[in-house]
C-alpha cells in the first residue's frame, strides 16, 4: 500500500458552533442566513469597546455525559467527533493501526489555564491536588484534544495536532489526507476545535481588531467577531470506503499551503501568497479554475483581510471563472480560530452535496450595491443562501504568521484506479542547533567529544546541573545572519531559537532563498508547548488587570505558529509552512512531515525543526505535573522524573537528486518514517509499548528495511523510569537478543529533556554519526546478560542505518529511519 | 505638573522592557517608526497609546503621526496634554 497514490474521501461529519449542535442544524441556519452572534456571556467585557461574540449555547451540547466536565475545547471537539463517527458508520471497537487522528487548534485549553491562574490569584500559594493539576493545566496544551479523540476512536496510528492558528483546521484536513496518500493511515479522524476565551478576546481587542457592531466581512469590514466551535470529518481512502460500502460525501480533491513571508499579523498586500495556495490546490486537484462553483472565503471582516482577500480572489478567478460564488460564513459563526477551517469545510461539503451556496449576512440594500462595485462580476451571495449546481467547492483559511491554506472538495473524483508512484528520495544536508550548552552544530560536536559519561560506571549525571542551564541567543547570533534589532525585538524565546537554528541549518546546507526557490521551500516546526509560555504571561496579565488591558505587542506570539511565521519572514521562505504540536515527539514528527511534503510534491526542500522554550511558566507547568527533577537520573534507571530543558534543532531536508546536482554532500538519507499510538490516558505513558512497536514497524516498512538492517537506535530516554522503561521494553520486543549488540544512543544525557528540541536533536545526532562527524558516542546503552540496559561507548564507524524514535505522553510515538550516504 | 525627565525615563523604560528596543539605540531623537534601526510599527503604536493612557491618562488616539516620531516628541505630547488635563481638573 505504500507505493500507491491514494484518493481521500469524506465519509462522516460533525459540527457544533453558535449556529447549532449538529451538522443539519448549523447548515440549515447558515442557508437561512441566521446569525449566531450575540452579547458575550462567558467572558468579562467590562471596560471593553466590543462585547459581541458567537458562543455555543449550553443546550447545543445536549446530554454529553462526562464530557461536560472536560476543558471546553475538548468538549466541543468530542461533541463534533462523536457525531462524525456515528455518521460514518464506523464502530472503532479495537485499536487499529490504520486509524489516525489529526486535530487543529489555535488556543486549545486556555479556558482551563484561566481557571488555574484565577485560583492562584484568589488564593496565593494554593496547593493543587494532582487531579486538579491534570484537569486544569494538564488540559492547556493544544495537543491534548487529540489524545482524548484517540481514546474514543481507538487510534493506533498517528495522533497529530496542527497548530497553524486560524488555518489549523484546514491544514489538519490536508495533513490527514497526506497520511492516507502516504499509506500511513486508512482512516483519519480530523477535528478543528477552539473555545471562545479571554486570551483571544483580549488580544484582538488590544489590536483593535474586534468589530463593536458584529463582524461584517466584505462589507463594513470593521473587524472580527470571535466565535467558538468544532468541526469534525472522517476521511478515509476511497478504496477503504468503497470496500465497506460507506456513504461518501465528497472527495478531498486537492490542497495548497503557502507563506507570505511578510508580517506576523497582516496579510501581504499583493495577495500573492493567497493566490499561490489556491493555485497549488487547483493543480493538485487536477481541476480547472472555471470548475470551482463556490468559495468559502477566509472573510474575517478586518479591513486588511477583506481588502487583500477580495484582491486575491478577483485576481485568481477574474477572467477565468465568472460563475464563482464567494461568501464568508464567519458573518454567522464568528471567527472560530483553529476550528474555523474545519467548520467551514463541513459547511462547504454540505453546500456541495445540497447544491446550495451559503451567504455572507448583514447587508442592507445600499451595501449590496456597494459590494457589486467592489466585487465586479464575482458573485457574492448576501443574506440568504441560494441554489446552484456545484461540482467543486473551495475553502480558504489565512492565519497569523502569514500562513495560507486552500482546499478543494469535489463531487467527481479522478479515476478510481490507484496509480503507482515512486517515492522521492530525501536527504539531510544542513543542521543548526540552539542548545543549553551553546549554539551551533560545531559546538554540539565538540560537547559530544568531551562528554565522558561512559567513563563513570555508575554515573547518574547528578552534577551536570542541566536544570540551571537554558538555551539562549545573543546579539552576536543575530549579527551573524544580518538580522536587524527592529526584527528580532519582536520575537519571544521560541521564535529566537527557531530563527537562529533555522538560519544556521540553511547556511550549513548552502541554501540561499531567492526568487527561484522561495515558493518551493518549506518549513515544518514541531513544538511540544509552542507559545504556551507567552500565552500564559498574556493570560496572567489580563487576569490581573482586566480584559481591556491585553498586550498588543505580546498577543501575536501567543499563537503556536509564530516561530514558524517569524522564520519565514526572515528567511524569505514562501512555500509549505506547517507547525505541528503533538507533545515532545513533534520534533521528530517534523522530519516525517517534511519528507511527506517533498514526496507529495508540495516542496523541494524543507527546514524541519524541533523547538521548545523554557521560561518561568513552562518550568512551573512541568513541575506541577510532577514530571521534573532538579538533578538528572541516569537513562533506563529506577527513578522518576527528568531534567527540564529547552532549545531548537533544525535540519534541511531536500530531494536527493537536488543535493547531487548541486554537488552537496548529504549527512544521510531519510529513508522513511512511521507513527504508532496506544492510548493510556492523556498524560500517561505506562503500558503503551505497543504504540512504539507500531511506530517502529511502520517506519521500517516505509523505509524498506528490516530490523536486522538497523545498526543503532537514537532513542528518547530522559531519565524517567516509566518513559525509559516503555522504550527499553519495546526495543527488546522488536530486536530481541540483538539488543546485546545494538546500541541505543541517548542524546538527553547531555542536554536534559528539551522536548521537541531534543526529539529533533536525536535525528540530527544520528545524521552526524552516519556522516562520520560524531565518531564515538559515550551516552550509549546495550542490553547486559539479563537484558538490562548497560552503559557503553560506541564507535559509529560502519553504521549504515540508524532508527530514531520519539514519544509523547498519552501513548503516541513516531520513528524515522536514516541511512548512510556513501562517498 | 509632571516632570519631563521622569516621563522620558518612564517612556524609555517602557520601550525597552515592553517593546524590546535595545537600550543603547534608544536616544531621545532617534526615529522610532519606519524602516530605520528601531523600526516600530502599528502594533507598537497601540502599545504606546495604551502606555500614555494608563500611566498618564493622556489620549494619543487619532493624533498626528509626528507626535510619535521620537522619544522627545512622545514625551512632549504627554507633558503638554497632561498639563491640559490638570488645568481642566482645576477649572
């Protein structure tokens, strides 16, 4: 199944937003042009100039049992997902490696975070019980929703979360399809979710981007109105759906992702990035612009968005398609941020099936005339929906960070026959690092040479003091890459790490971004906690001073994809740009995403990074969760806890042929990757061995190698006996007696648990071993006579294949196989 | 009345701590907005407006751009308009 291009079809849908509690209700209200916008009830609007929002009424949830106790973003997601699963006819009775989950979110569990900070404000020094901690801050990271969904759909494949702010919902659908097309999943459960909360409300308020009268896209364009909700889709391979005789709503015909490389909040005024995303979607769908009957626009209602979007739509469709109808359903649902793309996909697919185009509402007769003046021949249905025969519909989402995403749904598929395609070979040609012991790849290699862990037989690393060290970037780092103060002053810590390590990786690869390659260059940022540090600072401030006192300066950095956005602006990369936030494994997941993007023809080369910052709140977060210790435990030992760390590691991944053509020596080949999951509770790891076994098996299959070909493993041991124990157990299951000779390299012995940063470092470390740049590794382990881990020093000469693994709490894993490049 | 030097010092502290401007580059008459070394933009202007309002009760909404040009210009505007507000209160 791995060598085939597979088609993706939608077989189930679920929806909850201000328009209703299910797909039928929401769609019917949208056709009628009913607004879900009203006076805000759940957030304090005292002293604020705008007090409207599109909140979900309690009655829309119906009786959702225990789910009503969960974080609001999770609750919304579960409501939509359960409707979609029921609609699809799937039962999901036992764990199935063919089932994957892809979520999209912007602010995730900020409502839970709010409860945590309010409790601390009202009761200084309050000691939270373990249960309270898990319920409050444990639900904050946007990755958590996917873990809840994975439990109910018994996902055994990928559990991945897309974090591209307001484009997250659309990109989640795109990535779900990529998993199917790459043969990594048969069925994907996709969900975009976000709750209305004080953080986005106070943030957009501070930016003066809320419309006090309620949003009016393509009309008054006085700002946005925030909404909330979740949209869910069951997407499966056409072959799988056909076999089980499933009802099929549509085919996901094509998609495109691009970056503006312009500004962190405003769209590029020329609309080129938006046009590029639409063009890529049309090309992939193999359709013609003239076949698109309806576009569900991003249509936020801000002056900047509406002006640029009107321009890009008119430029893209003008002269090529005078029949296209365009509307913004945000005029009814409000802007649901990371959920928007998924909600609008569901509405667009219903429109396609019912042959109805949805309206933008709120127009007076006079305003309708003005609209015609602005839109020319392009049809913008107003106030109520209308019947129209549709074959293809498009849904667009544009986000902070300059991320653009466009997706096309079609009634008509291309040939049902699956076509065989060759896998594009990929290699790593550049590495950049920002780590606690210093920045730059050379510095890391030096540290590897000087570390003498193996010489101390019983070394526990107790005096290494990693907990006190943190990654940092200084003025000289920026100067080296010619960055101006006016740019880097805007970055938060994770943004700084990303920019410096990404630019180093590009330099190391000898890649210069220019007009010829900018649109074919991509970025994937993997991050465990992303912007949660900046977000919590922002949140604490508004809890202290009120929602009218949000910081306009800080707010743009509260979205998880800000680091990727800043990096695209300073590097000039204008292509594929995805931020994935699925826990620590995201750092290695970024490599799989990058390879997939290249194989799927979405980019020629990609900077794949793992990035996570430290900071006061994140340290507090991990300490409260009971995961950290101050002094490092040895790998595969008997103690609990890891030393908290941070940093960013970036790798340039490109087509093997491109590297050869330009005479660039690669570190190694990236042969393949795979995912696995065995749900064990959102923050647990114990009893999840099967998840890692699946991930390794899938990676080996994708790479076309067997476990006998593996010469070493770059693992994820962090010093916590549960995490390390699961890892060791899985390797013994997979490799058996070979573990006596098969070394496991433990990069976190040197750096501490840097989450996504160290997951990416394991890959970069393995690449440097295969390239001969790291000749000896003294943070390595093999099995002793009793099968227990024994510390050794290993010579990396002669290694041909290294397996790299990574974990996330909840039982989700991924693995990558790297191969030596001869010569 | 407020002390001009105190306002200037507070403003500079705010620009360095909140907007991340390098202290050494922040002279009294360096151009704050545009393509120069400091390179402030519209979001930064919102923060300066919020600073003037919350710290001195001075509204900078909708005023001419030149009042934002330099540390000296912002300080002068705050001092002048704070004085006006004081007069109003006295009346």
